[in-house]
C-alpha cells in the first residue's frame, strides 16, 4: 500500500509539471497495452538496477500490459545514436555521453542517478605505475572516446602532463567483457575497467591498478544515470512515473536485500553468488538516486571541447524527479547541490 501511495504521489508530481493538456495522455481510450517503453542498458554491475528491473518485471507491476523492450548496447556512443534517431525512450548511461547528446540538442534529460562506484586502469605490466609510464604503442581498452573512463584519463593527463589530450592516442575502443579478455591475453597494455570486470582484474595476483576513477576525478561521482526523452516524459507521465518508481524499488532491493540480489545477478555474469555479493557490496559501491559530481563533469567536458555549454541550473538537464530531490535553499547551495561540484 505504501509503494502504491508513493507511486501515485510521483505520478501526480510529474503529471502536474508535464501539464494536464499534453497531447497523447488526453485520449482516455489509450490503455497500457498501447504503450511501448524502449529502454537501453549496457554491460556491467553498475547496471544491476536495470537488470533487476527487467528480471523482476518491476515496471510491469505499475504498468501491467505495457510492452517493455530492453536492449543492451556496447557503449554510450551507440546509445546516443539510438536516442538521436528516436529509437529509445529511456537509457542507462554515463554522464559524458549524456552531456554530449544534450549539448547537441537531443531532447533528453536525467531521470535519476543509478550508481557510483569504483573503476580503474588495470595492467599486467610491472613497469607501469602511472599513466606517464605507458609507451607510444601501448593501448588502454575502454568503451571509447568520450566515455566516462576516457574523461577520467583526460583529467589525470591534465593534472600530470598539463595536456588533457596527451593519452588520447592510447584509447582502444572495446566493450568491457572483450577488454577483460584482451587484457588476460595481453593484447592490450591495460583496461580502464568497471564492475564486475574491475573486481575480477584487481583480484588477479598478476595484475595491479594504475589509477582509480575516484583519484582522477578528485572525489565521489555518479557513474550511471537513467535518462529519458522529453517527448516520452511529456506524453506519457504515468509510464514515466512507473519507470522511475521501478528504478527506486530496484535500488532499494539491492541495498536492503543484497544476498537475494546477488542470487539474481550471478547467472548474468557467470559469477558465483558469493562473488557477486562481494562485488555489489564492495567498498565505495553506491546504488543511489542521489547524483554526485555532475556539474564538475560538465565543466571539465566544456574545457576539453566535448560540449559548448554547461547547464545554468539543474532543471536544464534534469526532470523534476531529480530537481525536487535536490531542493533549493535560498542564499546558498543545498548539500546535494554541493555534491555536484
């Protein structure tokens, strides 16, 4: 009963802000069966809330009969192409590809934070202790140019070499599963890895870590957000609220029932339940709807030339599900606003 009340409250907030007169939802003959929700996700345990949403049919709990289409993409760049072509309604993705699309005028905004947690550059080479130790022909596998991992690499290059592009020629675009295999076979010098591949690699006694994302960024950050198109948000407030509430339920499930979540996630990654539990409860792993470091990321991306503008206020890039959570304290930033810088 409490969850139903919460869902209705969220719906009323979204519906009132979206405007009662917005197009499709005025037609009361539309049913859940008429609604298709297309959602993109990617590889890695940072997307665990999405995987639990899908496996437990959490959206269907609030939108019975709706057609939920889940798609797995290899990178944020591929998701950006699908968003620009109007082939998606929601996407789980990192801040850099989101900000790049937003800057180009794609009508998308943030729905919620999803996960922040450890990632880092892992290598088998004992001679590599810093990013300055990579040789001319060395390659670092990661999802691609403009990925979160690449932005972190540029931040560290800027600090150590006074040249944020100094390591760009080392980037080798690969999905995380393929990158881990390439590292194991010594086909690349290193992998800028995310969970669970990061945990697997740093647990290997023959590997060591060169740099963490937290060190490069200089503090806490949100690794994954859920974004939605403005068209879907404005046209389908009930469905938008259903997806958001399903995400909230999924994050709460992982945090409150990690053993059960691990049991559900283990087969997806071909891991034992014990190891999966260890990974989703690893130090610094944070499944949360509260964003961290977003504006700091935007400011660096403008400096690096990825985007031409930065958001003047959070509502420029986020829907009310984030804006209302952040609040507004007259005269100074709220604590959540301070977390963005």
